[in-house]
C-alpha cells in the first residue's frame, strides 16, 4: 500500500490541505504493567476541526488499542471526558485541534486517583456531591398540577442546573489538590441549585452540610473552577452566594 | 467462579427509563432493586435530549390527550398500536406533573406554569395547526430529566452497579432469571440472579456514520435477546432527525423550528412549504428528512458540494435564542464556527432513534412471538423497547414521554411480579457463553481492527439502508454484513489487561452493532412498501392491505434470519393518507 494512502476503512483523514500533523503527548499508566506514569508520544495527521476526543479515538483505533479513557456523548453534555489538556481542565469532546495548535498534551484530571491512563476514580467526587443533599425536598402535599414558580424565581438558579458532574471544576481547585476531603465546587454548585429554588424546603440541612471543616469555607476564591467549567457556570460567584446565604441564616 | 448477586428486580440501564423503573420498583417495599449500567448514570444519553416532553397540559393554549393520541398515531403512519397511544397520551400528563413534583426545573410561563412550545407533528383539533405541547427546560429538557431522576435515586438510596457491562441474559425454559455482566474496573464476571429483569438500555444509532447518538449506543440488549432467540419488532423504522450539525451529526433540537426556525435550500427558499403546506417546517421528522434529501438530490443543497441545508434562525430575536436555545447555539459556534444569531447553520439529517426494539405488551412485558406470548420475568422500556407507541415514525418529544410513562409502568409491573413469585433456580455455568466470547476475542490473532469494520458498517449502512432504500441497496447490504461478520472473527485486541479494558468492550459492542444492522436490513428488505421512516424508492406507496402489520425479526439456531409479523392494534383512528 502507498504510504500516503489510508487503509480501507481507516478512521484517519486523508492527508491533504485540510489536515495537519500533530504531536500528542499522553500521560499513561497501566496498573498491571507500570510502576509509575510516563509520557507517551504520538504523531498523526488530523483535521483542524477534529475534537481532541477524535484525536484520542484515532490513536486508540489506529495506533494503540490499549489507550483508555471514558467517553460517551462526544458533544459536551454527558460529562465523561474531562481531562487536563495543555495544562487546563477541558472536555476532550468540546475542544478542537485548531484551538490548540500542533502540540497537544493530555493528562488525567488532578486530585483523584488514576486508575488507568486518563481514567480516574470518580467515587470520592460523587461522595462529596451526595453529601450536600443534591435532591429536591418538599414535604407539603403534592398539588394536582404543577407547583407554581415565576420565571424570575426560576432564573435565579438557572446556571447551576447546567452542571454535568464532569469534575473539571473540582479537580482544578488548588484547595482540593491539597485536601481531598474538601467538598469542592461541583458539590457547592449542586447545593446552590436547590438552595435558590423557591420550591425547595431543605435549605437549612444543606447549609449545615456545607458548614463543616471540609465544607464551603475552604474555598479561597481562586477562580480556577469558573475558568474550568465547560458549561460556563459562574461557579465562584455561586459559591459566594451560598456563603452569603449561610451568613444570613446564622445572623 | 463468577461473583454472584441476588435482587428481586434488576434494571439494566440508568437513563430516563431505567431510573424511572428503579424508582417505582423500589416503592414496593417487598422487593430489593439494583440498577446495572455500563456508564455512570448521569452519562446516559437521555441527558442529550433537548427540546421537550409532549403532554397535553394546555398551559399555553387549549389541548387534550385525545389530540395528542391522534397525532401520535398519524405521526406513526398508523403502525402505532392505538391502545398504547391513548394510554400514553393520558398518563404522560400525570408523569410530567410528577417530574415537576420531583423538582424538575421546567422553564415557566408568565403565570408560573410549566412552559410549552410547538413541536413537529403536534397539532390542535386533529391536524388543524401546530399546538404548544412540548414542556421544556430551555433546550436541555433531557438533561434535567436525567439529573432529576438521578438526584431522587440518591434520596431513595437506590443500589447501583456503575460501569458494569451486561454481556448476556439468563433465559432458561422460557423465563428470564437475570443477567451476566462484566465489571470494567476489574475484568471480573458477575451473575445477577433476579425474579424480574427490566431492560432499559436505549438505542443503536452507532450503526450509522452520521448520528446524534453517543458512542455508548450500540444496541447491546437488542442483540443479546436476539441471540437468545427472542424477536425484534419493527427495526426497519429508524428515524433520521432533520437537523444534525453538518458532518458531525450533533443534534440541533426541533424546538429551534418550534421557536420559528426555517429550513432553506441554496436559493434561500423555504422548501417545506411545498412538502407540507399546512405545518411546513414542523412536519414530522421522516417527511422533513426526506424533503431535505430530495432538495439535495435535485441540486438545491447548500455549500461547495451542495450536500447540506440551512437552518435559519436569524430572524428570531437574539434574546429568545440565548434564553430558550442556549446549548444548540453553543454547539453551532464551537463545532462549526457559525453563530446562529447572525448566520444560518449547515445541517443534514442525522441517525437519531429506533422506533422498533424489543417487543412488549402495553404493560412492558417482553413478548416472544407474533401471538404475544409473554416471557415471564422480562420487561423492557424506553428506546430499546417497542410497545409500539411510535409506529413507523416517532413524533418529537414522545421519546422523553415514552421513558417516563413506560419506565414507570415497567417498575410497577416488575415489582408486582417479583413480589408474588419465588426465584427460579439459577443453573450453574450461565456465565460460560460470555466468558467464551471474551476469551475468543482475547485469543484472536487476526489482522482486523474493530475500528475499520465499524467504519465500513457505518458508511455502508448510511449508503444502503438510511433515509431511502431499494431492493438493490438492501440486497447489497445483506452481502456486506455477511462479509463484515466473517471479518469480525479476525478482530484482535492489543490490550491484554483486566483493568478498564475498553478495547475489549469496543469489540464486544461492535458484535452487538452487527446484529442490530442485520435486524434492520432484513426487515427493511422484507417490507415492500413505504411507511413512515421506511422509504422504499422501488415501492413508494403505503400498502395497508398487505403491510398494516408489525415486523418480527428472529435469528434461527443455524444463524439464518426469519421475518414474521404481529398484528397492529387499531382503534378509533382509521388509517388515512398522511398529509400535513
């Protein structure tokens, strides 16, 4: 076969004007083989409009089948593929090659134990999330139809309903890196979603859960979370709103 | 030895239908319930649904469940079982209120009620004009349903087995006894013994090249039950959503047209006026996708290759776009570099939804044949199932309605059954088949790569079995599938590890996809008429005398395929020509 002709059925793009050669460094670790993580390097032709996830797929499907990562929806709504890409937490499916250039470095998100390659143990993250009572509570008898809520009251917590639990925020937080027990920005966003919902009745319990040694007050307003959020949630602002709500209650 | 677990009710899949089923099963205090999912629940594809859930609340203008039922039957090109559509249209109203009571943050009307908007094929007074029936939460309604149900499952302390990949169904002497699953984190095999098993694993869109479906949607359980000799109903009816982002297939909600968006060809013409004069761009999806293909075929496509259509939102107030369609606006900006507020968005039909699936009764019990013989202990709900609510073409928003109505029914029915029967014995060695399959793949030394076979499958299904089909293209695809199936045996894997061997699972999933494609192609070749999403260029008319029946596809013991039938449940809506 001509070296420039892709194999039949290959998922790589044909080389040409609309492709570019990239060098991808990936921090890899296989607990069954490696004593420690190492950088592996791959060179390949991709389209500038490819997502980083497409690039990872191309490496896995054409070059090294053992490369492991989570992915599902591939357009930024399922939250599976948060990674540290060129030093910043991003969803691999929501970042295009043309926005990175020809040199791409991918590592697992930080602060959670690496299980294999880009896959981390998400359980501590979900445990923190669950600790803030991230569910609607209203013990009044249910009305025959919907509970009423004005568009203005609905708007107050609109941004926090966008969270997809990808962990990009929490794993970009320097407080979380040094204290893995810190509840983290994602959990606080999900508390915010209910604290500011006019229909909910469990604000006291939720604020109490956050008013713990590893809770809300660990936040040092570094803004990393806000910058990392792939859903553009103003996380730091929301954390401040929850802090204020707690102070008001205490006052 | 496999790890063994025992639960009264096992739910496979943790999307909208699975979580709803688990919630309702667990409300029966006599039964113990667990949910198994190959993903974390919040990664399920219900979360990608955008536009809304249709229910005749009448919050914006007058509406009635009878109108919704009629639209569903007509939208399904009269292949919908009418008892199912009527029950659905009534129950979905309560189910939507129930989601609101669970805290779902719907967008609101000025009066504080659940906001509703127009959607394709949903009309007032049996087809007179479009009606606001889609209850929505901006353009992330599915995300809110998935989040709300997952949140409530935490409150209810539901037991989850996350990242467990189901590889087999235990079916002995005609009754279901549980499932065999592979734990991704460890590579261990687990056997789940159950009195009742609920299948809620979603769709199979990854058999097509351009799709709105997640990588995970590989039709696993549709393949597994088929391998166990159970039929698949109506797989030839596969929906292509009109507005996928050009080339990558990411969904742009029909709600965009509900808010006033218009499809235009290269001349800027609103071509849907010619195809559906009364409701134009809000015609059902099968009709719009065909119209787009025809415009492109006749040289009126947009772009250098004339192979896409424009979705024009530029005349809509920018504030409305940002408020009601924020996510799809962002998708267009990120993936195509196009700002929908300023310029039209390049779109093309994208493989979206399986109307067919595992056949069930109205109570979600899986049936084994065209006579409706029930498989004891086996239930199915959501996209994986075929009740049949959607008939030959699903209306937009009826998928989310389907999840909550039939997910709930599955949970209630399965728990009721589990509470009154004893465990059937679990035979030894039920995990052998799954083990042998994995060992075979691990040991294979052939030169084929799964990715190449999958790409050929996706390319050829798009060419030969998508929006338009003929005997010639389908016959060709039968041959291609046979060849791909042979080559599949030569696929080898590089990863020999036990921990998160995602390469091994991709090969298993490709095997499932090949079965799903086989079901679709054989059924499509058998049905020599055009109805709903099944459009035969060599048989362009609907033929009620011959084909007003469901398809049932079986795999025989020798591997050959048998196509049978099941009667359609008719009702008060007489089949009529479908014009809008």
